[in-house]
């Protein structure tokens, strides 16, 4: 049975799902050295933001197949190191969207009405109504930086509260912004005009210290900033200085440059600042959502199925996966088949996406073809994550073409592998109830579902050849399950595809090529 380590607190709903397929150990609060010591036993690691998964930990995780982050941000995982080792990294892109958005909105209102300090003063026994005069958000301008999932929800709710919305997000269209009721503006204008600025962007080299002394100086003295995105987007010393100097009115922060927040000037500020300990995702609902979402993906990967939100598989988002799922298996099977037909070392793989597969969305089929191609060499060590890297390291060149006009089948995939022993090609499509069919081998049309053990011959189409091959296989006690001949012209060259019940015994291939008319024979195991 597989073993999963859960190293941060996650909801029981997730543990229950993992327990269906694995032994689950929950060990929270491990020091890095303790994690390194035990990670080698585990097939999967499930974390929240509390565990930093460094390259060292990944190197020590010799059995690791998947790292699941029960949340959005994977900045606590060394994703490139995981990718190099073929470890899938998954997250829950939407499970805590509402929780984080509502936390940002709560912070904005709490900051405007001094709720935390007013609450603390009443609890101390005071009844001070003069020190906590607030500001309304109604008719004020909210500047949303990052109009993704969380930013959009914040904007939608803020609109309903009567706020005017400005947004900055270079990757969002004007139409999308208008749908949400936001006016897209440049960052300078947003800083100059906003009464409230809320950050909903990832931490990247471009966004690190986006809020600094220079940008703070552009804001209104009445402006308030909310950061429920990532620590480090705001330069904390500059923020504390700006608040102290009255250059802006205040800030509400859920995330910090270093967490847990240590000694900090921020702690010494008064009611102009609210600090929460990274609580954006901390609602019962969000914790159930992210735990289920990520545990399901870990379960699927441990069962050999693809994950819907892998962050290190290019182009394979949940919607694309749903559409391509049946074709991924087709691509893997064809890759595996053409690799075995080509034999030797493959140097070039031509992947032609045909018919309705001839779109940019089908790119993951190229990765799946490579995974199949490399399966004979790498077995379980190749997966969707590392297939492209492994191919590159082996010097396999990949040429990807698209032919939307190929209409024999709704969508079909053609692979041609060239290696040290020659060139072979296969084409396949999904027929009927999405069953995989081989529709062409080396340019000869056939129509057979692939089976575990197969024999292909290249021969001359002439009387008696099928009988002779059948007798020969019979003399070796090989049972034929099905057989089909593909030819272009009568009595020309032809291909025979046989499904057999067992692997071919050693030595029989050379006997087959001695049958008059048979030029070549290949056996494959799929
Ligand atoms: N506090 C918490 O507990 C908590 C919970 C969930 C998410 N988060 C964080 O909130 C942030 C937003 O999450 P999301 O789910 O909305 O992500 P998202 O990917 O849906 O949205 C991010 C948006 O930022 C935009 N963006 C990227 N770079 C930008 C830049 N340089 N300038 C302006 N816009 C840029 C993107 O185009 C995208 O629209 C992330 O940093 C995430 O880690 C925090
Ligand atoms: O695990 C958490 O509580 C924080 C999650 C949040 O930062 C995220 O990126 O999803």
C-alpha cells in the first residue's frame, strides 16, 4: 500500500479520501531535518503553507510521486526541483477563493471602522466612542491589483457595496474587467486615485516590493492598503514608515515577508494597522474544499491517473484535461507502440495532431506521446511532468504539426519515430465508445484495437502467407486472438497486425522472417 505523509493540519475529509488508497501518517510541526529523515518512506506529501518543501527534502523523497498543496500558492515548494525528479505538484486553485476574498473584504471594513481596536477597548472595560470614528466605503474608490479569482470576487462584492472600481492586471482583457464592473487603469493612476488598494497577485520577481517608499508616496494620505495575497509584495519597513509619517491612512495585512511575523515595527503601530496570522484561507468551508480537492488528486495520481490541477504539467488545466483525457491514453499507447516498432535509440519524434485535435489545446498530447515513447526505457519513472525533460536529455527532437483538414476520424494522432534502426509510424483514433483503435501502421490502413501483446509483420500480399504464419505460431503454442491485414494495393506490400494471448517465445521472430514473403516482424508489449 502507498504511504502519504500529511505534514500540516488538514481537514479530516482529506485524510478520509487518502485512507481509501494509502496509509496516512499525520505528522505536523516537523523540523526540516526531521522531514528529510522520514520523507524517503513516502509516496506522497500533503502540505499547507506551514511546510517548506526545499530541494533537499525533494532529493530525500526517493519514492515521492506527488506533492499536494492544500491551497493556492505553491511558493513554499521548490517546483523546478520537483519537476526535474518527475514529481507532480498539485494545488487547489479555487478551494479557498471565497474565503480569501471575504477576508480581504472583512479587513477593509474592519480597518475603516477600527473594529479590532474598538473591540479591544470595550473588552478592557472602556466605553470610548470618540476615538473610533471611521470612514465609509460607499462611493469610495477601490483599486484592485490582480483581477484573478480572488480579486474578481472582491471587486464584485465591493461593487454591490457602492464602491467605484479601478483595476490593474496586465493579463486581463478590458472586456473581462468591464464584465466585473472594473475600469482597467495603469498602476500609477490606481495608486493616485484609490481610497483603498487591495492586492490579489502572486509574489513574483515583478511583484516583489511592488509597494515601496516610491509607490507609497504616490498614494492619497487617506489611502488604506489591504494585503491578503503574499508577504513580500509590500516592503514592510517602507509601509510602517509611511503610516507613521501620515503618508497613507493605514493597512491591513494577512501575509508577511517572513512568517510567522517576528520582531516588526508593524506591531508597534496603532489602530491604523490590522494584522492577522495568514488567515485568508482559514474557514471551515475552505479547509474542507482544499483538503478534498488535493486529497482526490493525490489519490488519483497514486492510482496512476492524471491530476486535474498539476502546476508543473504545461497546458494541462482541469478543463483541458476533461476534454483530452480519452486522447491522453491514445497518445501514450501510440508513443509506446511506435517506440517499440522503431527499436534502437529514437532521435526524432514527429507528432501530427489531426482533425479536431489540431488545436493549441492539444499540446499535452505531445507530452503524453513522449511519456509512451519513453516508457520502455524508464518504466514508472517517466510521467507527464518529466517526459519532455527526459526526452530532451536523451537528445530526442520533437516536431509537432497540426492538420485540421485530416477528417478520416473526428480527431486522430499520427506519430512517426526515427531512430538508429529506421523510421516507423502509427496513427490512432477513438472510435465508438471512445475505444482506442490503430488506424494505420507504417502507412498501411488497418483498424484494430491495441492489445497487450501484438505482432506486426511487413510482408508481400500473396496467397498462403497467413496460413504459414498461423501454423508457425501454432507450433510455438502461440494463440492468436485476432488478425488483420492492411494493404494499399492487391499483391503489393502489406502489414499484418496480430493480437496474441501471450508474449512471443524467444527466437520465434527470426523464424517468422524466414517465412517466404515476410520481410520484417516486430513484437510489442503495450
Ligand atoms: N491569504 C491567504 O490565505 C490566501 C489564500 C488564497 C490565495 N492567496 C493568494 O492570493 C493571491 C491571488 O490568488 P488567486 O487565486 O486570485 O490567483 P489568480 O491566479 O486567480 O489571480 C492572480 C491575478 O494576478 C494577475 N497578475 C499576475 N502578475 C501580475 C502583476 N505583475 N501585476 C498585476 N497583476 C498580476 C494575474 O493576471 C491574475 O489575474 C495569490 O498570491 C495567492 O497565493 C492567499
Ligand atoms: O494554507 C493556508 O492556510 C494558506 C493558504 C493560502 O495562502 C493559499 O495560497 O492558498
